[in-house]
């Protein structure tokens, strides 16, 4: 992959405390059209990597002060450098165990001293091909995310306009309409709102995955939120003759802060609405119950608010439970939606430092459990 084969000039950083080794590497690589920068110690290498962009790092293992393993570990641990992929080729004269240590800290390949020129160039070409492939994948992912974001923005405008226009027709703002027409318009409004909800969910997912989602942290009373969600969705449950209730009795003796967490109230409400809405959707007989309690959770046994949404619906097959929170994972039920709602719910819960889980038995129902850290100290 010389300059003759590729119009891009690759930049390589060579790090070695022996000047003769640096000159040898520079001579070999520059003869192939690569642009080389040389540094003689680990700290200088870290500064160079933070200040400039490189396509590959050739790094000697044994150097005074900071060895190649530690340099590799710091590069891989730098949050800013994690946004880009820089292959690291370690150069060593040591025994096999050094290879294991180097790979464990994040190196991509090894070459032993004294190295053969053709082998060095082959390993460099191989790692640069890998970098190009990964960079292209990341570029395509960014383009896809940008396309989805723009598409959902563009779709919302006509959907909102259509929703308003249909509402005006339903209210007979333009002319009298027959009961049959009103019923047809009601169906159109519901379909339009379902589509708008899907578009909004897709937009929120794209924001989370692009790292552009900002949460508005405040004190959230989830007892109150749960009651509001139940009041809002109860008409849907009543249509199917289902019971829908909230059980907060385990919070009654815990004081004013019981059921209160720090978080984004709108996003946490979205999680509850989605879980309860799904429970109603996939339940034909029986009911849905939301339970709230506080309990120790996690390795540190800190106090978490636990929310359970349990239904008596169809249940979820064991093979689907493992992937149910993945994006676009639809269940086998004919009523399954886009596969985005649960994925978005999991992203929201994770952004709050919590966890969401599911247990289910086919034919008996499902229980979704959300654990949220209290974090009530502002």
C-alpha cells in the first residue's frame, strides 16, 4: 500500500529510544511513500498522539521511563482517542509472554527484532488496511445516523400538519360530516398518531446513538408519574376490559423522598408509558399491575427504586428475551411494532445509571423490571 497504490499519504509515528533504530525505520517506510514522525520516549509519544493525527504507531516495548506497554495502555484508555482507531504495532526483542501482555493492553500486532524489511512492510500494510476498513465502517454509520435524523425531522412536519387538519375535519370546522365519515377520520387520526409516535421514537434513538441526547436532570416523583401514566392509558385498558392499577404501598412508610429519583422526568415517563402501553397491547384477559418499591441493588447494594410492570398477556419466548432490547428486534407476535420502543427504553434507563430486565413465561405473561439509582442529592 505505497503512495503509488493509494492517493492518501499515511502518517506513521515511530517511537524508540535508540536513534539508529528510528533512522532505520524512517528509511524503510519513507522509501514506500509514508510520512514518518520520530520520537524517542513514551511521554513525547503521548503528546504527539494527542496533538496530531496518525494512521499507525510503531512502538518499541523496552524504553526507559515509560515502556511501550504503558504507552499503549494510556492511548487505549484516553477517552478522546477512543473516538478514532489508531493501530499499534509493538516492536520487541523479548520472549513470548511479552506478546500476551502487549495484546492484553491493546496492541494490534507484534514484530520481533531484528526484523525483516519485507515483514515490517507487510505488517504495516495489513494494519493500515484494517484501519481503512474500520474508518469506512464508522463513516457509513455516521452517515446512516445523519440520514435517519434528517429523515425523521422531515417526516414530522407533514405528519403534524396532517394531524391538525384531520382534527379540524373531525370537529366539523369546514363543513358538516356524516357519522360514518367521523369514524373514518378517527381511524385516520389514530394511524397518523401511531406513525408520528414511531417517527419520534426513531428520532430519539438516533439522538442517543449519535451522543446528541441531553438529559434535563431534576427531582422526579415516579409515584406521581406512574399514576399519571395509568390515568392516561386506562381508557385503552377499559376498552379491552383489563384491570390497570398501581401498587405503591411499600413506599408509604419511607417518607417524602420515597419513589423520588434524580433524572429527566419526560424520558422516565416515556419509559413507563412504553412499558405499560406494551403490556396493555399484548394482554387480552386479566390485567396489568405497576409496582414500586425501594431496595438495595447492585454490587454496592445502594438504594435503588425498583419499578415492575407485570401483565397476564401472551408472554415472550425464551429465545426472544435475550435480544428484546436490541434495536429493531421485533417479537414474533403479530401485534409487534417497530422494535424501537424497548430499545429506546433501555437506552434511557442506562443513561440514568439503571438497568432494565425482563422475565416471561409463554401463555402466562411478562414482567419488566426497571432499577433506577435514587441519587436524590442535587
